C-alpha cells in the first residue's frame, strides 16, 4: 500500500513539473477606448424578461434589421468623447447624439450616454477591443415597487457589427 501511494505521488509530481515554459510576452492590454472608436451598425436585437423562471430570450431582430432599409448606426469619437446616431428601423434608444463615458476606461462594464434630453446608462456585453467586430449594449427597463425597490421588467440587448 505504501509503495502504491509513493508511486502515485511520484507520478503526480512528475506530471505537475511537466508544464510547458511560457515563451514570449502577452503584450500590452488593448485599449477599450480605441476598441469602441468608430461606427457600429445594428445587426440584432433581443429582449428578455428577467422575472420569467426560464429566462427566455426573444430574438426581435426582424424589427431592427429590415431588408432594403439601412440599419441604425452609432459612431463613437474618443477624442471629443461624443457620439452620433443615424436612426434606422426599430426603436431609437440613443436620441440623436451627445457625449459619452465609460464607468472605467481600462475595464468598462457600463457606458453612459449623455443627450440633451436624458442620461442613458447601458451595460456592455463585454469590453470591446480594437480587433473585435461585435458590440453588445444592454438596457434595463424597470419600475419602482410599493416598497421603493427597483424591479427590472425587461432587458433589451442591441447587437452591433463594426462598420469601419
């Protein structure tokens, strides 16, 4: 029994010491500011009811991506921290444009869009790197309950493709 335990221990130590050496460097972390820069075009739209037990998502892209009509476009300028909108089919959540900011420029999870009429807080479906071709922006619709707490009633996800 002792010999078996010693043998198993030696094999485990042998496997643990056989890790490949790391060669090269990962390089610098891509700039999320550079990642968001440019023009993005709507390619999909999903809606979810977070209060539904199965958390079903409905694909409602057909209302935002319509044959023969140009989809909505968002352009982000990182020098002036402004954005502009060219609306297309479907609901325009963004107004005509304004200024914008991340909650954290290095590791963003939220985006704030400041328009003349409103401040929009949106969740990012992931930080966008300069090499990424997709961007997801989520909006939460909510209501205030009798006790003053916020109840999220719907989550809308707009999916964008990099246009340039």
